[in-house]
C-alpha cells in the first residue's frame, strides 16, 4: 500500500489485487501444512474473510467515490461550459452592439449622402423645368407666332392675287355693275382691322354678299338680256367656286402651319432635354 507508482486509481486497483493474491497464497500455504491447528486455521480463515470483506467494502467505497467524483467532474464541466457560454454570449453581445453602432453610423452617412443626391436631383429637375418653360414661352411668343403670321400673310397675299385675277375677268365684260363690284371688293380687301384670320373670313363673307347683291341687281332690271344674265350667272358661279377653293386652301394652310409649329416645338423640347442631360452629367 506504500508503493507510489502511476495513476492513483490504477495504483489502488493494482495494490488491492496484489493484496488479494497475497492473502490467498498465505491461506493456501497455511492450509497445505502437515501439522494443522484447525482452530488457528479457522480463526485465520475468519480473519482473512473479514480482511477480504474489508477490501470489498473499500472497493465499493472507491466505486462510490469514483461515481461521485465523476458527477462532480461533470457538474464542474457543466459549470465551466456555462461560464464559457456566458462569457462568449457577452462577447458576442458586445460585438453585436459595436456592429450595430457602426452600422448605424454608416447608415446615417449613407442617408445624408442620399439626401444630398436627392436635393441635387430635385434642383436639377426644377432648373430643367424652368428652362423648358422659359424656352417654350419664348418659342410660343416669338418663333411660333412669327411663323404662323408669316404663313398667314403669305396665304393672304396669294388669296388677294387670286381675287384680283377673278376681278380682272369680271371687269373684262365692261359692265357698270362689275366696276361697282370691283370697287366694293377693293374697299373690303383694303380694310385694316382685327386679327388676320378674322379679317380674312370677314372679307370672304363680304365678297360673297357683294357678288350675290350684284347678281340680284342685274337680274332685277326690266330690260333683260337673258344670254348676258346666263353668262353672268356662270361667271359668278365660277367666281364663288374660286372663293370656295381659296377657303379650302386656307384650311389646308392652317393645318400645315399647325403641323410645322408642332414640329418646331418637338425639336426645341428635344434640344432642351439634351441640354438638361448634359448639365446633369
């Protein structure tokens, strides 16, 4: 029992085994002597049995202690695991807090940058819209109006020319009524009042009325030259058809003017969009 070698648990088991073997050998050697003292032998057997029972009790106690030690070790291990887990959890929480703070700072910086970018975009959009409005105003006030007026004046000059040509044909008949009609038409065409469009429409209606009145006055004379009246009616019909053609040409010219103005507006908008895109870059 006084030997000190190896692990304590293994040494104890080994020593108990050696003690058991020594007891058995002693008991066997005593039993094998020729001169036996049976009382002493019985007493020795009893002592050896008690000794072995004591060894057995020691082994059982050792097993119980081993079990208790295992439980204690397991409990300590669990405590250590809990301690390590708690420490790890605290570290993870601290790291998470640091990460959250860092993320919040980054998010704040990104939000500020985003707000600045949005402000720049809004300012750029408002500036582009204001430029577009100004450009459209200038276009509508100057270019489009001038173009429309120029085309209208051009059309008016053409219509005047056609009317004068028609009047020349009528004056060739040498009738007094035609000279009066010419004077009336010239007076109407030389009027200067109101919008170009309104003046043109009014002049056409006045010319039609003057032609009809002239035709009525010729038809109402007592001494009628029916051939001349028929010829005059045909010429007046041609004249009115010419006026009708002029009106149709005027409508077509208005459509062309509107289309041209719309194309100019679209071109100007495209130029504005191109300028705004280049300014944003």
